[in-house]
C-alpha cells in the first residue's frame, strides 16, 4: 500500500500560496512605510537647509 503523504498536496500548495501572498503584502507595506519615512526625513533635511540663515557678504 502506498503511503498517503502526498494525498493533501493541493491543500499544502494552497496554504503555501496564501502564506506567500500574505508575506508579499506584508513586505510591500513595510517598504511603503519605509518610503514614507524616507520622504519625511529628506523633506525635513531640505527644509533645514533652505531655512538656514545666509552668510552676510557685505
């Protein structure tokens, strides 16, 4: 008699695909959050440069 180890293979593949999709969504959200943080930091840095008092040339 053959072992029944691979009888539920489609279920395992579906679970793996669902897990992969959830992981992909999680990473996409993480990278989106990182982009937002990076834009905020760069904007603050640029504003700090633009608002810096100019040196007097007179």
